[in-house]
C-alpha cells in the first residue's frame, strides 16, 4: 500500500562501472491476512541491494537484508529480526 524511503545511497562496485551497491532504509505499510481477519502492518527494512546492467537493462543481482523491524502499534511492535540473507542471480550459463 505505501512505501517510504528514509535513506538511500549508491556506491559503484570497483572494477565494474555498470554495477552498484545500493544501501537503503525504508518503511512499508500493507495488509496482512490470517486466521480469518485482515489487519495493517508497518515494517522498517534496511538492506544492501546490488544492481548491474545486463543485456541493456538494470537487474537486481544481490540482496542482503540487514534489519527488519515491526514499527506498527501491534503487540509485537519493535521486534527486530536482524538477518543476513544473500540472494544471487544465476549465471546465464546455469539452467
């Protein structure tokens, strides 16, 4: 429903002029449905997203989630889930 960017910066990855590491922090508000009801939840995220130009378009090539935190007014608000999740795009030769 709503995404608000709080902080963002980009740094070129050495040795590859068309590849960047984007460090950002943002909040996301959305609806969550379970157990027969729907409610809104707001989370704050911090991550490093790696992008690169491939075949003439920008593609996400990596994602490292550094922090996830609920910031809504629910009973579990403020619970932090710090983790390091790495996501890599498969190489073109891999099938």
